[in-house]
């Protein structure tokens, strides 16, 4: 087992809701790689991310393992302080009335909100760090703003800030720009570039080719629970591979360093 690996799966079977998504998955992701996991709905993208975050576990069988940072067994709360996670599932778990400051503070405890005993554990240092991140991400105006009054872009940036409070080396992003308009998507991707340039690696789950830019080193292409292509971005993102992944005839062009797919025939 290489200590350079963030994630290593060997002959792993993964299930969600008793449905087998992956069979005999063998895959490794290095600590310093920024990776996009790309595929159509139902291809296994989110399942793979949840396995990496220890939200789901592989089926037990001989000669099979799944290791994160070189270990099979983790205190999940310790691991989640090392890996920041942004997903729509987290957003949906919050009540509409929760306020911006509470969303971001809750990242220190991997909780949904900071009520009850968790509220008593919030330190002055955590509060200071939270406000520093809110300043950096232009979120200070949302300290007392409830979630339901925020724009979609503000909500997404709050979740990103929540993922950053523990200074994680790795960010797991599950379709983070879903629901954003073009301008908000542009600003969000600029934030990710800034984060990547500070030495963090990003694991991005997406079906949007326009999110896969120069910040992504490697692309893993999935179709129905099978890795059909894996390698450097410029070699994997081809019209042939994308057509195979999505099961339709797709053309591909590039404008200003962004991939633009279009239907053919």
C-alpha cells in the first residue's frame, strides 16, 4: 500500500440501497492529485465519493480492501476533519432557518447546525477562524441571514466555507455548481482555483464538462459502475470517450480552455 495514496480500493463491491453499484472496483487516487469523476446519472459518481468519505462501506469479502490515507479503519469524525465535503445531501439536511454563521461553524464538528451541547463546545478560536473564512469568501453579510433567504450561490459558498474550517488537505465536491447560473458558476470555479493554488487537492464529481479546467489533473470516467477511462485530463476528455460514457453521439470543442459538448446526428 502506497502512503502517497489518498484512496485505494482493491476488488471492492459497493452497494447503495441494496443495489450493487460497483463490483470488483480497483482504483487508487494519490494525495496530491486533483481529480474529476465524470459520468451520467447512475454511473456511480456519488457512490464513489461517499465511499471515499466513509459514508458507505464495502461489502466484506476475501482479498478486498478500501483504504483512506493508508488505513482501512478510521474514527469517522477524525477523518472528516481531514477531508472537507460539499454535497447537496448536506444542504438538504439543514433547516431553512439556520443562519450562515451556524452553517459554517458546524463544520468543526461535522454536525448539522450548532445547537445543544455542540453550541457549548464552540471556542473563540473557532469563531475567529469562521469569520476569517467568511471574509475570504465574501460571506460576512450572511452571518445572521437564514438559509432560505440566501441565493443559491450564497448557499453553495456557505457549504464550501463549512468544508474549509478544518484546513483539510482534500476537498470532496459532489456537483457543487448544480442550480447556479452562469455568473455564479464562474465565481465558484474561481474560488476553487484559488483553493487549489494554496496546495489543496480537489476531488470533483460532475456531469458538467465545463467544470473540468486546468485545475484538474486527472479524469475518471464512469459508466454504470465501471471505470471506462482514467488518466490525464487532456487524454481522457475526447468526443469518443464522452460519447461512450453517456451513450449518445457527442461532439466536443474547446473555447478559452473550456470543454463544450454538443449533440451530433
